[in-house]
């Protein structure tokens, strides 16, 4: 079984959370999961779950970053709040999206990268 870096980061953060001490020094934590999709270009028009790098940041600080393999999903445990999620997949244009993390809740994201 191959573990994506995002899975390892999330597992460590969740283990810390389960122990009662969030990895960020306190405060409520939630999770963000998702995938990078491609849209546009030659048929079929939409290719789900491609590889790339996902970054979640807030206030100029990067809270999470991981390489995601083709067909894989990312998963991060983060302090509750609003983040900007960005993806990079080769030459595709991947506009950032807003990710809201609620305390004790899971949010699912689909970051769509446009191919010409």
C-alpha cells in the first residue's frame, strides 16, 4: 500500500487530536479532503483525480501542502477557519478556491484545473 504524503500528515495530526492536543497548540480542528480534476482540452473533457500539488494557506501562512498522486485524494487536519486552497498540475490553470474548516467537521473540495 502506498501512502500519499497528505495521508501521513493527516494521520499524524489526527493522532495528535485523538490524544487531546491539537498539533497547533490548541483550538478546534476539522478536516479537508478532496481531489484535483482537469477540465477542458480534448475529449473526454473532464479527467477526475489527477496528480499535482495542493496547498492550503491563510493569512500568508501555509498550513498544509502535499503532492497528490493520480487517482488519489488529499486529506488534511487543520485548525478551524477559512483557507485558500490552490493546486498545481503541470501547465494547467488551477484557480484557487475557498475552503472552510469547521470544528470537528469534514469539508470536501474539488479543485478544477483548466486545460486548453
